[in-house]
C-alpha cells in the first residue's frame, strides 16, 4: 500500500461515491422536491377562503346594525319603564280654565296619569277623558319632555238656560249641557221648551237663535219659546214679544228689532220676514 493510497487519495471509487446514494444530503437522505397542489385542490382552497371571507363580511354587517339596535332598545326600555321619565304633577301645564270648567275636575282627570312614564301615555285618550267633562268643548294634550304635559282646553259657552227639576240646565248652541245651576246667570235667556226627544229640533233652533243674539238684545230677553223650529218667539223683560221665526238672518232681524222697539206702545214685533217687519 502506497502513501497516497493510505491517505485515501487515489483510492478506487466505491458504491458510497458512485452508487445510488450519490446526490443525497449529509445524512444520506434524498433531496426531494416539495410537492405542488393539484388543480382540484387549488380550487377547493380558493373556495374555502371565499367562504371564510363571506362569513366574516356577514358578521361585520350584522354587527354594524346590531350595535345601534341594541342601543336603541336599551334607550327605549329606559323611556318605557324608568320612573325618571314619569309624569310629575308639577310639570302639567293647563290653559283654558275659564267659564264653567272646574279646575278640581280637570285635576282629577289628569291625576290618573301622574307617575306613568311619558312615552306610555296616549294623548288622544287623555283628550277624550277631558272632553267627557260637560263644560269642555275641546281638549288638546301634548307631551312636554321629559316629565310634563301641555293641556289646552276650550270651554263650552252657554246659550240659554232650561228649567230642570227646581234648577237650571245651561246648554250651548248645539244643545250640549254645560252646567247645572240654581239661578240663571245674568244675561242668559230661559228656554220655555220641554227637553224631550220629540222637541230636539225645536230646542236646537231656539238655542241657535239665542246664541246669535247680540249682547244688547240678549240682555233684554226674559225667555224664548217655540212651537216648532220655525216659530221662535222672544219675550223681552219689558213685556214686548218678538216673533223671530227660524234661526236664519239673525243680524238683520236684530237690527229691525232695535229700531222698532223704540216706537211708543209697542206690544209685539214680527221679524219673521225681516225685510218687511210688522209692529203691533
């Protein structure tokens, strides 16, 4: 064995250098190329990625609406249930307490709503309860946040008084009851027509006449009677009878009476045809 051979230089090739192991890594393992996905696999991966993206987009859209909706629901729950927004007696404002409207009766109606959350109140129902009071012709109710109500009342105006079992029932021009009193208010005429269903049209005609009279003439009317709706008659405090007729032409008839009642020895005035009045 020569020196070169002993040192390994010039040794004959063996299977370790020339056999199947040639080209392997340090540990003798083969240097394999990474595997590539097949076309069907690439389509499946892309499809899964699109589905994940679509799910996240749907979640994002849902959150975009759910968060504000939850806030609104929470706010609504506070308004609906919380006593913080309940109606307080001191925050109720009422205007129109005039005429025959009783303040105590109005307060009793509105007291039913004290302590109720404002959002739960129905203004229309409150208006109906107020208009159930005889002297109230019209009622308007509005919420006044956070704890109040603004109430506006329109009173009925009595046009005449009707005897009613020892007292007097005050009626407006539409025959609606306004109040019951023991004595007839000054300047209000008394109707001498029974309040029966058969006389309703006659009573309504008398009330329309009473409501149309000017103040100076109304103050001199002692009573108003009628056989029918077209035969209304005024009896003045001085004893003069005025045959008024139906409820039309009130201004012209009143002007004729104003002139004719100043004549001497007048017992009756007929203005049923105001263009041709007659004095007797």
